[in-house]
C-alpha cells in the first residue's frame, strides 16, 4: 500500500496503485492532496518516525529497524489524518441527518398526541365500507376484511367505527359516505375521543349503556366503570380490603335502595337472617328514635309525656334539647351516635317528668291518661282471651289458669269499687 508524503517524486500516484484510504482528489483536478500538508508544521518540532497505515483486515506492521531510513517528520499517514479530521467534525458540528423511520415515528406520535384515537378512527372511517354499500360500489372494504389486513379482531375495528359514527351524528366529524380512502380531514381534540369511544364490547349492551350513563353523570370515564362491572370478584376484593371502597359501595347501595324495591327486600332478608346485623339494626333504630324524640322538641316545641299526652315544651327543656341535638349533628358520619342519643334522651326525659310533676293540673292529667291507657290495653287483651277455639276444656285445663282468672276478677272488683266511690254520682 503506497502512502504519499511531502518527499514523493510525483503528486499523482501510478495508475496501477490505489490511493490510501481516506485520501481523495479535490474537485476535478485529479491531484493527490497530502492530508498532512494542510497543517503548518512547527519549526521546532522534532522529526517523528513514520507509522505506516494499518492495512484493512490485517495486523499492524512491525516497527522499522535501525537499518531502515527514518522518514521525514512531515510524513503523516493519510488514514490517521483523515480519521482525526472526522473526529473533529463529529465533535464540533451536530448531525443534521435524521433517520427516515425516526422522522415518521415522531410525526405519527405528534398526530396521536393531538388527536388521540381520532387518528385511528379516521383510518377506519375512510377505509371501511358503511352499511348499505356493496363491495363493487366503493373501494372500501368490510370491517372483517379491514381487521384481517390490520391483524386484529373485527370487534375492535367496529368499536372505532361506532365511535366515529356517534361523533358524526353530533357533527364532530364527517359521515362515512363523505370520506374516501386516504383522505385527510381536521380531527377533534384528543380529550373528546373518550366521550365517543369505549374499549369494551359490553358498553354497547343495555347494561353497558346504563353503566356508561351513570359514569358520565358521576363525571368519570365510562371505561373505568365498565371494567369494574365486568370483574365483580375484583370489586369484592377491594371492598373487603379497603374501608374507603366499602364506604363508597355502602353509599351507592343506599342510593340504589331508594328506587329498587327488589333490592330492599333482599337486603332486609339478609339482615333478618344474620344475628349480628339484627342486633346492630335494633341498636341503631333505638338511637334514631331517641334522636327523633329530641329533635321533635327543638323543631316543633312540643313533647310527649311518658303517659302519651303531648304538651308544650318549656323554654328550659327546649334549650337543653337544642344543646344535645347540636352535639349530635356535629358528629361525623362514621361516629357512633348511640351513646350521645342515650344521654340526650335521658336528660330530656327527666326534664319532662319534672315539668309534669311541677304542674298540679298537668300531673292529674298525666295520671288520668296513664290509667286510661292501661285500661284500654287490659280490655283489648282480655277480649282476645277466648275459649272459642278450645273444643275440649279438659285438654287445655291447668290449675293456674283458674287461679289467675280468680285473682284478676278480685282485682277488677276492687278497681270497680274504688271508681264507684270516686264517681260524682255516688
């Protein structure tokens, strides 16, 4: 391999030799340009031994021996000079040439970032034959054929197709008939896409439509609600493991119970068949009843006495009831109101008794009401006590039956005698 130097006899290499790698003629002159000559040598620089260029694919040549002539310091191997120049070019100037595939990917990414799924829906809308058109009438293909070409399922293609159709009905995009294969149109923003597209086939069913409508009313993506509905086991796991999810489920069930009598009946049966739930319901029912008693005093200014008569509440009673009620209303939804309700009820009840006892007329009326209430209950019970259903008295007879009736007869006689003495006519 020949290497041109400053001491070469001719600047043009022989015709049967190949110039060193990296050297090139300038313009159309055909003269050999010595790479090392472009640099101005330093006068003080000591001559350096020539390092021959390494042949392609070979091993490095041996160093020259002392018998060989030492070359001039201006002799610089052509390959090293070119390589050095290349390194400087890479370091000093950026690469402007971008791979075509990279450019294509970047542009497609930009389109999708701006339009979202609309970019792919357009491909379906302008290539898939709408219903009513025959194969020979249009260059478009069926959804099945398009799916085969795309390597996906026809159902996926139709989800994009239906999303475009809904948007076209709303005037967001052109209808299918107005589009030709390869045609470009202005597309809506990406954030509008999810309003028309659902990635789940269940969204097209009546159940899916209802779930989608409910999700939109709650301000969430329908796909999230559909995903939960399609996986009840995952929903159950989340409810069991996470208190906040259980709370959300409870709130949703309560809202649904208001308009679902069948669910009301099913839930009532579940509660009645579960001892723990029955006790909890009884406890909460009692607390709610006591809170209602206190609230009635605050809101209506009236209160029911132990005997059952309704009287006007005193100012002290109303103030105390309002104080307890405000404490209950300040409790969080997840706090137990049972203890607070009991305290409020007992306090107000005691004040009611004191109000009755402090008023002679009211005290007499309270006793009269209590006595008459008891008399009505006793009368009703005794009227229900009958032997009409007993065919054979010997079969039902018990000694204590007769004893109790005789005791009752004596008590009634005493009560009747006392009332006769109190009668104004006596």
